[in-house]
């Protein structure tokens, strides 16, 4: 498991949210940390990701309906990620 943690750490080092915004590919990284008993690291990723998703959803729903309709896919992905992450 030590090598798995090293790989996960390297992934996060090379692709932090500040450089590559978290998206639908980040939950498996958090899951990997959970599987390696690295709950603190996993929780940090999940918390940051949920905060980003919440900010996106607030923004999307603040738009007028004409603009929001064009973001249907993004809204659905954000809602699905939020639902899956909160399970």
C-alpha cells in the first residue's frame, strides 16, 4: 500500500486543484486514499471537491434561465458528482 500512496501523492502533487481544477476524475483518487487508510488526505480532497461543486451550482442557478439552459450538462454532472460523493 505504501507504493499506492506514493502514486496518489504524486498525482496530487502534479495536478493540484490550483493547477488542474478538480473534476469527475478526482473522486477515484480520494477513494484510493481511503483504500490505503489515508482518511485525512481523502477527506481533504472530498471536502475541497464538494466546496467547488457547491460554488459551481450556486453560480449556475444564479444565472437567468436562458443562460442556465445552455449549461444543462454541466449542472447534471455537478449534481451527480455531489450525490455520488455524499454517499
